[in-house]
C-alpha cells in the first residue's frame, strides 16, 4: 500500500510539472503578439499617453506645457477551468506520460480560452479605468458588412489605416485569419506570384509573411454575422493581457466515484484593448 501511495505522488508531481511546461510552450497563438503582465489584482490598469506635437521655440520663452493627456485602460480578470475524471487503473499511465493526451488537452483548452479572451478584447468596448467604456472607432473596422472575402485591396486598406494613424511602418504587425481566408489568399496572384512575393506560400500551404504582416490562421475568430468572420490585424502593443494566475492544476481522489481521480486545471486572466489606432477588424465573407 505504501508503494502505491509513493507512485501516485510521483505521478501527480510529474503531471503538474508537465502541465506547466506544456503551457509555457504551447498555450496560445495570440498571446505572443500582446503586451503581458503577471499582476495579482482585481483589475490591471494599462496607462496610455496620447500624442502631442512639438511647437516652435522663441527666445526667452517660458517652458511650454503641451497638454499631453494621460489615460488608462483596465483589464478585468476571468477564470477558466477544465476537469476530467480518470479511473484508478489508468491514473499512472495518464499522469506519468509527459505527452499524455489528457495533459495536452487541458493545456490546449486553456490556450483556446486565452485566444477567445484576446479576440473578444479586440472587439468589445474597453474599460477606461474610470467607470466608462471606449468603443473601437468605426474607422478601424475594414470592409464593414463583409461583402467580400479577403483580397489585395482590403489588405492595402488596412495598411493605409495604420499609416493614417502614424503607426511606424517598421513596427511588427500580425494578421489573424480564418482557414477559409487562407484558402482565398492562396488563390490571389499577389500572394502566390514571384512578381509580388519572394516567398513560396504554395509550398508550405500558408502565406506566413506578406505585405508587412505575419499571417497566422485561427479558428477562434469572432463572427459579426452569418457567413462572416472578423479577421484581426494589429501590432504587439495594441492589446494588454494580464495573467493573474497561470496554469494551476489539482489532482485528487474522489471517494464518491469509486476513488477515481479528478484531474483539474485553471487559469485566471484578463485582456483589454489599449491602443485603438493599432488594431483593425476586417469583416470578410467566409463564402469563397
């Protein structure tokens, strides 16, 4: 009996360590493209400094006050969790195997929850930290109504909007698109022809870099209406993401279920849109 308890404890510790390692490596497709913090709080405030213009200096001039406005955006945390029931005869195999399907499924589930929260933050009204909200400006929504799928003109319109907002052309930018939009892109001459693109997306099946964007497919994008999807183009400082509690796991026997094992994981996090000028929603048709 003592030996079984020892093995079970080793299995538990191994599983928890594996879960954390997998979480660090394979959590989310969007997370690498946002600002991140790890503060334990009821809400995290993200300071925003509005731009101000320099003025011409004259002789004997008093020090100017440009009137720069400090603002805030506030992310409010939510907790997402997942649990499984494992029979006693399966517990050692499931927990000790570092690539067990259970460990990966729990990590992937939390990762998808991260992406859902981040994509929601791109669209919903943002908490201004003072009891009010800020909607995404209409100018940041491209191709409203989703009459067409993604095309060259839509991508250049996104580029134009970023330039109008004085976003540095050299600032890294990402474009999240649905699988249907990837299919459409692979049909565009501007994507596949060597006259426009030095890369060969038809070899990999994915246009990874094009028109100044890193392109990433996602099935978690929101839909503004039937047969449409909101693709997202943004810089890495458009969204603030605070992880109050990273991946946490609990494993315990359940005496109400023949002493089967409960395997549980959770994470607490919150996101908010910090810089409206550095994000565009692209409303496109999923009909190709």
